[in-house]
C-alpha cells in the first residue's frame, strides 16, 4: 500500500482544491491542520514546506524517483497529483492545453478576485477600525461577476470547464464558485454555471473533500480581532 501523502490544510476554497483532488484520485493522505486564524502558517516548520506562508501544501513520501517531495501552491499541487496518477488532466495534448488554460484562469482571476470580494464584503467592515469601502466592494463584486459570465459562456458549450471530461480545472474553480452567494453574485442569468455547480457538487469525491474538517469553518474572523491581525497582516 502506498504511503499516505501529508496534507497541510485548513477548510478554505484553496484548501478544498487539494482535499478534493486527493479524494477524487483515491490517494491515501493524512491531514495536518494549519489554523490560519492562529498563525500556524508562520511556523518555521511549515515555512520549510510552504515558504509563502500559505496553505495548502503537501509532502509526498513517494515523490519522483521514489524521493520525498513537498509541493506548495494549490495549482501546482493539482498539476503534480494529476501527473502522478495520470488522472483528470485529459487524454490528449489539446485536452491538457485546455485544462492548463482554465487552471491558470482560476489562479490568476477567480481566486484572487473572489478572495478580495470576500475580504471587503465580509471581513473589512468588521475590522478595528471598520474598513467599509463601497468602491472596493463594488470593484471586486463586479469583477467576480464578469469572470462568472466568462465561465457561464464557456459552460454553454462544454459539460465541464476543459471539455467533456472532469479535470483539475474544475477542482480549482468549483471551491470558489460554490461560494457565489457570499460574493454577492446571482445565478439567475448564468444557467450554465448553475448546472455545472450542481453537477460537480454531486460527485462523492468533491463532497468528501469539501466536508474535511467542515466543522472548523465559520464567521469567527468577523469578530476575532487577533485572528484578523494574523490572517491579514502584510508580513
């Protein structure tokens, strides 16, 4: 039996990318919680694995050539695991181009923009002192809406994001898009996105990855000033 992969995790959209991939690919793993509200991401031991002090990260004891390897950045983790298992990366060069296009689209667009929308809509108004900035709210809300419009048009022509197959691109986008309500978005004018969200949500691997330590999620950051200082500090 393969040695389990160490998953350094907290139940956030980026964390779900890795947990969903591990579940979908049927890989054994052990979870190590990185409490981002308590500052675990700044621990020296974790920084050796993830120098950008962000989770998720993984440590695979059976890396290339049988030598252990650590991987940080959620997109890199998805690519690594897909190459390792030969799953969810498409069966042709053209498939892989599409997967990588939409994976990069998520990494450079949906993740950062939706993350900023969450921050300015949910957290910033509750900071000390409050940072209720209408321009920032509107800016990021509108950009997320634009990106979801792009995704809806893509899904009008394809069952999944990269084509007619489920891929790591879907695994990357779904965790953020599934939180559309908190980003103050609407699906009324995005029927293809709504269809895809339901389709991906029905997968057992997605459900299991999303459920990992779900009890630790909550809105405590709205009230916990020390956690806000740790999570949102610039250094």
